C-alpha cells in the first residue's frame, strides 16, 4: 500500500477516498429487466435466472426443511460456534427493544407504542464465500423485534452451503428460498407462486443485489444501499503495525472493491504498517482479492500532521468499520460522530463484530454513517403516537389550534375543535 500525506492528496485522490459508491449505475438497466420479469413471471423467471447466472437447475425454490437437516449434519464445533454467536447477537439486540410509554403533559396524555412489521426478507450472499454470519445478523434482530414471518433468500448451490443453512435454523427463520442476485430481491419484493412477499428487505449483497434494492424501493421498504466493505484504522504511535495490518487485510479479503485505510500522525508507524500489510498479504489464501483491494484508489495509508487532522479525516470518511488503536481511544471516539461501528483497542478486531461480539455487521457504507446507522431491532419496528385530551386540556389549546388552522386556510380543522364546545 502507498503511504501518502493527507495534505498532499490531489482533488482526484480525495474524490476516490470520499466519493465511494456501490457501482450500481452500470447494471441498473439489466437489473430493471430482471426485476420486471420476476414480477410478471414469478417462479418461471426465478428458475431461468438461477440457471443463467448461478448455473444451477433449481427444482424446489423453498428449501426450508434443508436448514434443519443441515444443522444436524454439520460438525459439532461449528454448531457450537453458531450457537455462541447467535446468543451474543440476540442478547445485544434484546437490549434495543423499546417499550411503549404514556405520560401526562399538563393534562395531555401522550405516548408512543411500537409494533413489528409482519413480513421481512433477509438476503444472504453466496458467491465466492459463505456468509452464515449474515444470516444471524439479519434474522435475529427481526425475530427479536417480533416479526411474524422472516424469510431468507440465498443463492442456489449444489448443495447450498450447509453452514449457512445451519445458521438459518439457529436464527429461527420461517422460510428459506434458494434464489440469489437481483431475482431474489424482486421475488422478496413482489412475491411469486412460492416466495412470500416481504414488507421490508434487508441484508448485504453485490452490486446486482444493491441495484435491485434501489429498483424496488418504494414498492417495498429496504434497509439501505450498501457497497463493498470498508475499514478505517485510526492509529497513534502506540499501535502495533501488525494488528493494524491484520484488520485492513480482514476487510480487504471481502471484495476487490473493498476500501481499507489507515490514518496516523506517526510517519514511522505508517511505513511499518505498509511493510506489515505486504508481508501478511502474501500469507493469506485470498491474496489476489486482497491485493486488488489494497491497490484500488479508495485504499491507502495516510499520514496526518496531527491526530486532530487524522480525526477530521475519519469524520469526513464516515467509515463502515472504524478501528481506533491508540492510547486514548475513548477521547478520539468522542470526537467522531460518523461511523457504522467502532472498535476500540488492540484486542477488538473488526472480525469480532463481523461474527460474534453481538453487534450487527450490516452497516452503512459510502459515507452513509453521516445520515443513518446500521441494522437493528428498530429496522423492523413501526411506531405509533398516542394521545388523549380531556375537555379542559382541549379548552386550553382551543385558541392556539384555531388560530393556526385559520392562518393556514383550513377552516374545517378549526371548526372540528369549536364543535366540541358548542
């Protein structure tokens, strides 16, 4: 990885770092055609696209029964790992459940209540790797929220990865469909003869999946449009360059388009990180993918004139994963508002959050952390405000309401109040 100074970045280099995107524009037209066909033709189109894109002749689209069989078939140590991760994720998300409330506001009884949506769809990627962790991250928050029907769509395989299926069983999904890509998002959005239509679709995926989520948004709710994985490590002179490098490589192995950045005010540390990255990359099984990610324009090792400049960069970058490896990590975190998930200290690898610490790994990318947070129980809830006014309370507000309503030219609004005092 190249070591560059933040102050020396050209406008194009800054744009590459800060204007990251999911790369969906190039496939929007093709995705629109796929979505349209699935909406019109249902299972027939799903099977044809599975054969064309995945090279699999799909018989039964619904493979819910296979999840339970897979759980019994996988090694006991894998089952234990899935159960441990699921327990931690469930425990963290149960703390997020809001409670209904009512309070008195000077005679006005006001409150808020929360209810889950009825049907959610969780997309779980396949492709070059299996992602049982994404099953747990998508299904468990929905079930904790109380969603009645949670369906998982994952690319077909011969067979589908048994660890993914086992995770689906542990997470408690109600249905499993072997369909991937844009056709899966379309099936979950509009339903088919086999697939139950969802009210909300969540989960990460490649640019085809992301483009499809953009296409169906409006007809169905989605979590957000996520791009390739991102990591930013903010490090001071106390950081271990080998650990910084390890976190960068862990995210780089996801995708050639992943963005991984280290920022430090220590020039010697920056060079040591670069050397550790190169050395460790040569030892990784997915080296070719890692090298591509390290070489893309959105990745790099950057030196700052001070940690304050490094913090400003991190805030502007708004990383999906923010690792702070510094003597006073809490003080640095207090100065950064925009990050999907923060990892503090040398013994908190980003992989902990990816799998088993309990937090969710479905997080905003492309600077989205400036505007919203990651997947949570809230994602699957609706809120309703509730109010009750007695006669005296309404009388106290009568003049305020009627004056404002008439100022807006809405006479019937004003009269709806006056009628109660005739």
